[in-house]
C-alpha cells in the first residue's frame, strides 16, 4: 500500500519553522482509508512535526471509529492532542472518508 500524500510547504516569516499542509483524498473502503490515515499520522510523527490542526471529511456515522483510531495512534506515538474538525461530507464515490487535511510545523531539517 503506497501512501499517496500531496503536500506543500512554506517557510514562515521568521524562517525558523516550516509549515506543512498534508492533503489526502481517500477513495477507499473504511478499513483501507483508516490504514492510510494511521500511516499519515505516523509519518508526521517520524518527521518530528507538530500537528496544529486537522480536518477530516466523511460520514458522521464513522466519526467515533476514526476518533478512536486517532486517539490510539496519538497515545502510542506519545503525540499531544491537537484541534480537529470532523466535517460531514461524502466522497464522489460515496466512500466513508472523503479526505484529510493536516496543518503541521517542524524544522526544515526534520
């Protein structure tokens, strides 16, 4: 399973940290989509970046399952909680999770 992440980065005005915007479109069944989501959180952790805000687009009936997976990954990786919005929205192919947008910061050398 290849982790397809489209992301952009830009240096902040102070030049100390880099901002990262991770964008994933998840046109997969729930179990596969959740594996991609977990891998994205782990990748961000491995890069020693701090998540500032997270948005997940999908069916609200999957919110509890997604939040449980998220809580587990954050606990396992000893990552701090961060703001999150779970926004009701279906994908074009009507999969349970339409997409994820994560805003993170970290040093450019990480």
